[in-house]
C-alpha cells in the first residue's frame, strides 16, 4: 500500500470466522420443527390441524418454510387450508395435493 493511501475502516463489525453460525435458524424454525415432530408420529389417514391464528406469520410463508424443510429431508407431505386452519398430512398411495 502506498504511503499516501490510508486504509479505510470497515463498514460493518468484524468477527472471527469460527464464531459465525453455520445453521439457518429462520423465524419459522419453531413451528416447522413442531409440525415435523407431529408428522413423525402421525397415523396413516390422519392430518394435523394447525390454527392459523396461532402462526406467527402468514400461512403462505409457513407453508413455504415447511416445503423447504421437507424437500431437504426428502419426505413427502400434503397441505391444505381453509379460513381457520392449515392441514398437513403424509399422502397415501394415489393421494397427492
């Protein structure tokens, strides 16, 4: 670096790379984890019914987060909604949503 050039200060804070979190814990993690846990023990032919008023975000955003999680886990689910609930279940043979 030339003598007449001064080093600029960073625009953002700096931290050790070893302290950087590596997992993504989005704002939907809690609800998605609870849904996946309930799905794990769900009997065939049954669906989980989640009140929309209990979601911290829109049903669309929660469904998107759930969709990302199940694709990552390579499991198949189906979802549906009405004016009060989000329904989630594992499809049986020949049943898709």
